[in-house]
């Protein structure tokens, strides 16, 4: 038997395999990575307090608000202004930062509650003054009697205001011994509020005439 040539191979030759698609033959050696969770958008560091300020911030950032976004921003601002105005009108201490400068602070809240929880001569001052002025024109010959009534009312106003200021000083020193408020300003604030009709006082009254000293100046969250 002769030697086999180099090109000859022992045994039957296997037919060549047809090329298969790579996706069917190749397998991934690592698992499919999970899609990262989308982070929640954080509120802006300096949120806009008005619609104009929101538009200005949008212009600075280069983004343009759509009509729906502008309409929604206006509606949000209207609701926020209505909520703040309601808190101001009710005298809610939680809205203290939105009150006028004259009405801010726990001491002013306590003074308002002190005035609103008691009947004063001062709250009838304007009504009595109008009656006396009309009576002077209608009954001119009784001007002397009307003058005496006017003086009596002023004396009563002074005495009532004196006791009101004493109560303000006592309760403010009791609740806020380290207060930096000047009592002269608190006295004037109390007298000025007591002269107004109860229905016209702003911030709105929170206390009734039956309120106790423990209820005065209380912040209910």
C-alpha cells in the first residue's frame, strides 16, 4: 500500500456548515444592564413668587414656556395669592411672614388677642362721636350737655386704655420675658386697634369675649 498524499484526510469529510446569523450563535457573557431609574425633579433653589419672576427665570435659563404652562403658572399664582390673603385676613399666625410689618411677631399676635377678647370704651368711640355731632346740629341749645358727655367719653377712653396697657405689659412680660419689643409701640398698637369696630379690624379677630388668658396668643398648627 502506498503512502497517502498530504492532501488526503482519513475518514469521510464533513460538509461545510452554512453561515448562521450572529444573533443565533453568539451569546452574551453578561446580563443585560438595568435601565437606571429616572430621578425625581427637585424643586428650584429659588422658586418664583410671581408670574413675572417665573417668566424672567425661564428666559435666563433659555427655556420657553408653552401656552398651557403659562396658563397653569397663572392659575397657581392666583391660588397661592388667595391662600395667603385668606391667612392674612384671618390673622393666622402661620402666615405671619406675609402680614404687614406692624402685625408681625408673637408679641403683636398676643396684643391683638388681648384687645379682641375684652369689651372697651374705645370700640364705641366713633359711634358716640357721630351721635354727639349730629345731636349738636339737631339740638344746638343742649351744646353744654353734649360737651359734658364728650368730656366724660374722653375720660372713660383714657381710663380704659390705661387698664388695657397694663394688661398688655403684664402678659407680654409673662410670655416673653426676653422680648426686644418696645412697650410704647405695643401700647399704641393696642389702643389703635381697640378704637376700631370689631368687624373692621385687620387682621381679623380670633378671640371671643369668653376667651381665657391661656387662649391668648396661642398658635395652633
